[in-house]
């Protein structure tokens, strides 16, 4: 799980165009938000590695997944309009719930 979030966070810096393309138009300063989300993902991924921060990292990941869920809905709506990647973006929505559950399993 740690590696997944660190990789995802780094991706925000390496391929910002992708993340900006799925950012809803109502998000203020999307470039800054993209970098902030990337930094948060890296930080939380690293925090998962240590037993004394793991609980807080898992809570942070749950909150982050809830916060970015509207972007995933927006990405699906955009894909549906373009009739491209509809299934992939649709499947991503319930995967968010699985990721939340996975993070929840670290709270114990």
C-alpha cells in the first residue's frame, strides 16, 4: 500500500497534465492542488511504513480518498461524454471503496 501511494504521489509531479485533465473545473488553482495532493500521497505512503505513524497515515488516506472522489466522478462523466474509457473510469469508482476499506484495515 505504501508503494502504491508513493508512486501515485510521484505521478502527480511527473505527469501533471493527466491529473489536471480530470480535475473538476470548480477546483481553485488546480496546478497547486495537484502538487499538494501528490505531496500528501507521498507523505502518507511514507508514513505507512512506520508503526507509530501508520494509524494516522491510514486515516489520512481515507480522508484523501473521500476528498478526491468528486474528481473520479468528474473523470467518469468526462469519459462518458467522449465515449472513451467509460468502463475503466466506471470501475474506478467502486475501487475507491475498496481502497478505503484497505486503509481502514490499517487502523487496528
